[in-house]
C-alpha cells in the first residue's frame, strides 16, 4: 500500500475575460490502478461567541488538534457580534437541541433519532476525531482548485469517488473562511473565564482578551446553505465552478481558506462523506490509497 497524490492541471483558470464561469474543468490524472479509498478529512464546526467565557479554551483545543492532525480543519459559527454570518444561524436551526457555546459538530455525526447531528462538548473533540467513529479512508475524494483574477476569487471543485460509491446524488457545500480576524472593542474582545486559572492557556490575559485572534470565521458561502445537489451515474468525477468578489470582504488571498464538504443528498444535515480545504489561490487534490 502506498499513498499517491492525485495531480491536476490549472486548465481554464488563465482564460482571459472570465465572467464567473470556467468552461474547462481541471483534469485529475489517475493511475491505471483504481483507487480503493480516499483519505478521510475531518471538519469541526465550532459554535462560539465573543461573550462566551469558556470559548477561549475550546479555541485552544482546536488549535492543538489542527497543529497535530493535518487532516483536521474547523469553521467558526460566530453567534453574536459583527463576525456573525447567517450560515451559523442556519446550522443551529438544523438541530432540535438547545445550543450553548462552546459546542461543536464533528463531521456532523448524528444519532439514530432522526434529530440531526450531535453537538459535542470541547473535552470530547479529540475523542470524536481520533476514535473509532472515524474510518481512515472514504469512498469520496474532493479536489479544490482556486485562482484570483483581480478581486475575483474563483473556486473549482471536483468530486470523485471509488467504484464502491453507490450514491446517485450528493450535496456539496463550499465555504470561504477568513483565517484570522482581530478587531477592537465590543464584538471582538473575547470574554475569558481562565484569567485567574494558572492551568488555563489564557491565564492572565484579561477577563476580556483584547486583540483576540478569532480564527476561520465564515465570510461567504458559495453554495446554497443546504448544499448544491450534484447528480451522477457510475463512478463520480463531477465539477462545479464558483466565484465571489473578494474586494467586498477585504484582505488578500492569503487571508482566506476555502473549505468544501460533501454529504448525502436529501438527508437533513447528515454526516459528512469527506472534506477538503486549501488556502485561497492554491490547489489541493485528494490522497488515495491503492
């Protein structure tokens, strides 16, 4: 067994006069051997608020997980203040459960009660990622190809599958997050319960932390909030192209990450089949096991 990186070209992205569409999709070059599986990537959806004094500890835990596990990424649903995005409220509405911050969805794992995914407390984040609930490999792979043309951010997403994948339709969601936001005053300063706790990672940094680094904050959703439905027959190799004006958001490409994830169609907020993420302006292909 060995890991082989799929490679794909930047076809069509350098075409002049591009107006929110690309006629040619990237070509993913696959070896003659059929892939048995794609590496599983994991998404944490953290529900936080600047007024939540326990949230800095959850922030530190997620930082540790992302630093130690290259397959893990998170998005921050900010439920109060100027960093709030309507997609965060949509995500909370999909659950018939009381939401207190900080909680998170991990890969949108659910229960057999038809109630949608489960929220997990911060002390369970690592357990849910590293535990038996996650297989190392999946039948779905996602390739991301991104390009800046002036202020326009263009994202090309290709969904692939193994021959074992039996779904005829999936839902693709593509989100743009700002890697770091630091603001001043209300809505940006972060409440901190750990100011007087020597064991806390934010010890003596203030009961309200000024200049707090809010990470992976949702700034734009390219698809419908529920995801765009992709349909296919046979082995999957389906592409979609999206774009947005980055000038309206501010910053440069290096300040943003594109996160794409796939779930089963017609299942409300169902478990994610796979995730992919890349800094805006770069490209990334899935890792396959042969």
